[in-house]
């Protein structure tokens, strides 16, 4: 019993001591806290985003239009046959790639039938000329007979007049007067017939002369056909092809060769229809071939097509290139090229880096130092440098005049993915983005303590 009471007293004593110690600790803590001097509280400031900015201002922009086309020879000719004939020779073994001069024979046709036609025409002309000579003899004879007949008619007329006079005086009978009348009429008929023959000689001579002229024209055609048996090159150039061989028969209109001259090359270039107002005759065009090795040529716009293709929304500008045969490289017909044309007249527009545009909008710092989103209408993009903007970018968006931008706006170039409207921002001139101090002397854009956005509009 005594042991039990002693145990209870021991437990109670330990509990009381523990509570006293805890009370003393709490009391000391309260005293220490109350004795601590009060520290004034400061509200947290609104976070400020560090960005690079560029001051907006209009600049003169080179607009480059891109096009394409296939080169063609400005001077070329399909050489046809004008006759039906058999190829008997190809002089000097001309083949594709051979150089030819204007007037040089390319193909020779058999001319035996042409020579036969020539002989017939010459014989016909000789026969007609002989007939004209015969007419001259007939004319001379008829004229002599007419002179004699007219003299005889005068004599017969005088006899007839005397007989009439004698009949009136009673010295001649009716039969005598009738005989003189018959003799007069017979002689008059002979004179009339001879005059008719003389009158017909001139039309006959004219008819023969016309026949001779007709046959001479036919002979000229035959001689021309004889010349056409030798088919010649119409211009100085290079044979693109020879389409016949010895022994083959050709017909009129059949192409026997194709000749091209490489000194003048024409390229029908297709540009966007929207470029029509910017492309003019005389503009310079840079041509680049499409291939493993790139070559460049410079052409000049010679003329413009009057219409546009509604299906492709393009129009054709005809560029012309003059080159020498020994130039290397040569722009040859059939080569596909890309064209780049920069109009001589430059227009002023606002430009901003392409990386600053997202979803047709860009950010600026307003007068209160907050981020403000503006709308952008992009006309086109260019790759160029604008030192006056003091920005290291080379890829730019050219803005339409309807874009929400004015001169002097501070355009935000970096961290644009993290911006929200009204966020406080602190702008640093973009020129500091070009060279920033670091351990190795310089860093790329966005590495000098200010983060750069990797997005591009």
C-alpha cells in the first residue's frame, strides 16, 4: 500500500516539474519576442521584364521580285524543204552542233527533173519567138499586097467613074457600067481583106509576146526551183538538228534542219501579277540557273505581255540577253532559270525584324513603360541590312501603311513569348545586342544578360 502511494506521488511530482519547465520556456519566448524591435514591412514591387527594343522609322526598301522561265534563242529558224525531191548530198557531213554561215548549203536535192522542165520552157520560148518572126514576114508581105491592091482600086474606081459619066452622056451601055461596078467591088473586097489581115497581125504578135512572157515566168520559177534544190541556212549559227539523210525523199514544208543563234537569248519570265506595276521595260534582271553549279547572267526587260494568266496569277516579262559565242558559261536555249528583279524606284515603308512578329502582331513599349500589342499587316519579306535602325537582323518584314505603327514607337525584339498586355518592361537599345561584354569579349544576341526570344513572326 505504501509502495503504491509512493509511486503515484513520484509520477505526479515529475508531471508538475515538466509543466513548470514548459511554462517558464513559453514565458521566456514571449518576453524575447516582445523585446525584439519592429522592422518596417515593404510591399513587393511589380516584376519588370528586360527586353531589347528598336525605334520605328520608315526606310527605303529594295523590293525584289522572283520569277522563272526557260531560255530560247532570239534568232532561230526551222529550215524547210520547198520542193519534192530526193536528198543526194549533205555537204561537209554537217550534223547537229555544226557551225554554219548564212547562205551555206545544208542539204542538196536531186535537180534532174528541174533541168528537164527548164529545157522544155526554153524550147517553148524559142518556138514562140519563131512564130513572132513568121508574123513579121507575113506582115511585110500583106502590106506589099495591100499597096498593090490599093493602087489597083484607084484605077478601077477611075474607070467606074468614067463609065458612069459616059452612061449619063449616052456613050456607054448598062452592061458596061455593071461590069465596071463589079470590078470595083471585087477590088475593094481584096483591099478590105488585106487590111483585115494586117490588123490581125498585131493582136497575134501581142498574144505570142504574152505567151513568151508567161513561159519566161515559168522558166524563172523553174530556175528558182533549181536554186531551191540547194537548201541553205538562213542565218549564221549552230545546227540544232539535221532531220534527213542522203537518199530520203522530202516534200514541201518538211523540216530538214533547225538553226539557232546564241548571240541573243530571249527568256519569257513569269512574275507574280502583283509585280506588274513595278516591272518596266529596261529593268535589269539577274538570272540564275538551277543545278549543282550556279551561274549568273544579267538580262534586260525588252517588253511585257499585255495580259496576265488567271490560272497561275502571273504575267510574262520578256528578258533579252546578249552574249558572245566564246563566253563561259553560255546561257543556251532550253535552260530553266530563276529570275530576280529589283525595281529602280524604292518606296519607304516601316520594317521590323521577322522574329518580332507573331500571329500578325508585334509588341511595343507604351508611354507608361508597359507592353502593348499592335496589329501588323505584312506586305512582303526581304533579306537586307538597315544600318540606320541599328539592329543586327537581316530578315525583315515590310509593313503595309495600314499597320498600327508610327514613327518613334519602341518595338520589342526579344522575350515576346513571355509578354502580356500591361506588363512592365525595360527596353535596351538593340545596338547593345550586337556586341555585349562577357568573359571572352563578345556574345551573340541574347547572351549578354538579356534573354532573346527564339520565335519569329
